[in-house]
């Protein structure tokens, strides 16, 4: 790998919380077919005498950029995934344990399985699902819950909307015993005037700021929004596995420019300013046509030639 990193990430401080638009649509979260498939996935990784904990592990493996955000984790790979030469073959399976607490315990598990060619082009044919430690399917990549947001899962209980981060200890506690011992309430602050509840205010702040296609974090009391932007020419060549692994061809924005050039860096800053303006309500959401993305991707081809 001649250049470091495939993607550029822009952290934008959003000082004003984004208002939640009312979402009152009632929709089935997932089909029975996918519910049953989730059970089969769990049976495969944890239902037999030999579970995923006997699989190979790797501390520094590059994983598909899919599923819940990851902080403290342990990762396991089935034999097919271990045998990869330059890319994960089809039928690869990866289990990610999400750890929580000062003495880390498993708060949730995310399972990634690479299906057959053409299954889900937008994710390079990967299917992800997230489970509680006892095997309950919490969320998967095909769920359609209008109240959920990226990195979060919600539950309606007594007309109140409980919000948790996927892979958090608070979510594991809620699923195991119900209402967390430590919790907060925000009356009429949710979609359609619903009361919001969670384990802490930080989670509710991040949920309020979350937007599709972005990742939100709270750092030192400030809300930061991570915008995923590809910078062609900054990563490995098109034949290197990371390109397909991250599935960036499906992202909304591609910024083109020669690696390290002042023009390219300046263009990135312009986009960052425009994103910041939109996030705090000062302008429309940015759009980029497929033709613009294709044109910017040519830079990578030229750079790697």
C-alpha cells in the first residue's frame, strides 16, 4: 500500500441540535424471512458445541465498514475469512464482540456474512446483523423501522420511545431486565411529540443529531458529525481489496483531486463548510450527480496508472 488510508473523514461540529421530523408511519421492522434468517445466523455462530469463540482472531484486521459503530471490540473470523488472499471470499463470516465496562463484558455481537455475488451490491454483498449476548436479533441491514437511526435502536414502551446505542451496556441491560437503573426522560422531545427515554442525555443528544449517511459522536460535550467522503487518489489502487471491502462506490459524495495537492485539500474544506451549513439548518442538503461522482473517481484511476 503506497498511500495511507482509503477514505477521508471530515469532522464537523454541529452546535445546534437537528430537530427530529415527525415520523408516525407504522412499518414492519423486518420480514419473517429475515427474522428466521437471523436465527439461522445465530445458530451458526453460537448454537453448536463449537461456537465462534473457537475461530481465529486478529487485532488489526481491516473490516467492512458496515453495521454499528465500533470502539472496544474483539473480532473472530471463520475459516473462509481467514483464507483470504486479497479480499474476503464469499461465505466469509466475521463476528464482532462489542465490549462495555471497566472490566469489559460482551454487550452485543455483530455478525457480517458475505453472501453470493450480486446479493447486495451497495454493501459489496455483505449482510450484517446485530444480536444481544443471549442471541436476540436486535437489528439487521434490511430493517425498516422509521424511528431507528444509524448506530441506534429504539423500542416503544407505554407510548414512550426508548433509545439506545447498538452494542452498549445500557441496551444489554434493557433487554435483560427492562428499564435501566440509571435513565433520563425528555417529555415530548421525540418524533411526533413522543417522550424520549434512554440511559443518559449524551445518547439522546447523539440520536437527535443523527442523519442517514452520517455518524454522530459526543466529545467533550459537543456534537460531532462524521461525514463519509471518498478522496480518490488518497488510497490504494482499484485492484486492492480495501476498495471493494469498504464499498465506497455506493456513497453519496466523491471528492476528486491529486493526492496531497493544495487544490484537493481546498476542495475538501469547501465541502466541509457546506456540510456544516446544512447540518445547522443554514442551507439545503448537498447533492452530487452520478456523473460528478464518476468524473471524480477517474482521478484514482489516473493516480494508480
